[in-house]
């Protein structure tokens, strides 16, 4: 998969099959669209193209919302790279770009810059200024500019329509199991290990404190989670704590993981943590000894699945 960070970097092939959207999470609904995109491209001898954007349009148009995303840009690229896609264009989204009319978007971007022969879009897709463009518009534009258009219907998982918004809501509730079902994989946090106050070590539960540099990355509900940790291409079991450590009067949000059967110094290294299940919510204990007893119970629960 070739990655471009601006539309102007892309040299259009003879034939392309295109889809466009934000694809935050690359969830099961996105996967259905991309699978169809790649399939059509393979059958027609065309090259598959995704046009996506960064920053997320809502970050630009609704800055007061403070939207949090399921994936960092790096995570999104990594996941899309597994799909068989030929070209990924990540175009900088701006207020100026948002003012393109639906006609200008189709004619200038899809046709002239991307050379679209077939367009595959998701259910209820909107585009152009004020989201004025619809599937009906595309059906009208298609014959005029010589491309086909196909709409993929909403993806259901156990009769629940899947969307990035529903995944964010699940994560905010600590429901990482539902999030994993919608994503078809565990939700992950990736960051650099930094030095903390080493309180966990004093309790017999040394932790790797994770610093996530992307402020827009969503963080699930505070609590303790059963996790898998990927370090240096090896997976380890562990338990993750997200919260303010109220028992020791913590002031800042911390994300720290106790990795089972692991005794390496990994400061400044990057690790990936995959959240499998919430064990309990964050609790303030009456004493450090009570906290330690609970951590021992948490570990047993995680080890027993």
C-alpha cells in the first residue's frame, strides 16, 4: 500500500476504484466497504484508492467539541495496510477544503485528480460543503462524468448498526468487549514508556507508565483492564490501570500497565496494549495495604480469564 499525505502527491493510474471517508477505527462497517472496493478493483483491473482526511473534519469545523478518535493516524494507516488496498491518500482537511461544493468535489477531486471509474461508498454518506452531497447526487453525476457508483448498506453486528460513534460510547463506558466486537479486534493504546513515581514497584506490582502523545486519542473509562501487551514482537499478559490513583492522592491521569512475567527496563520504548476486558472501576481504598490486596485479586482474575 502506498501512502500519500496530500492529493497533489498522487499520480492517477489508468483506472481507479475509489472510496472516501474518515474511517476512524476501521471497524466492521468500514471493512465491508474496503473489501468491496478491493474486490471491484481486482475484478476490473483497476487500482483501489481510499481518500481520507487528517485532521478529522469535526476537529476543524467544530473545534469546541473536543472530539476523541478511536485511532491515531499511525494506527489507522497500520490497519488499512492489512486490507489489500493499493493507495491511501491522507489529505489535510481545512476550512477551505470544506467549502468545496458536492459538484466541485466530484469533478475536481474524484474525477480529475483520482481518475475514478467506480466509486464505492458507505450507507448515508455525505460530502461537499455543508454535507450537501448524497448518494442520489452521485447517481446523477456518474453518467455525466463516466463513473459507476455503488452504495454499501449499513453493517449490523447482532442487529446493532455499527458506527465510530457507537464504538466511542462503548469505550467511554468501559465496554471494551463490545468495542472489540465492532472493531473485529481489541481496542489498543500505543505509547512510549516513561518514568513514573514507581509506586507500583513498592506494592510489588511494577508498572510501565505509558505516555500517549496524541491528545485526540480516546481513552476508555477509568478502571482496571485485562490486557495483552506487545513489546519487541512478543505478547505478554497484563493488567492496565487508567485513572488518577485516588488512594495515593494522584492528581494527573495515568495509564500504567503491570506486565506479567516481565522484568526488562523499557523506558523510552514504544509498547502496544490491547484491552480485552474491564475488571473493575477505579476505587479509592482506605489504605495502601487494602489496595495491594485488591491488586492481588485483580491479577488472579486476569490470569484466570
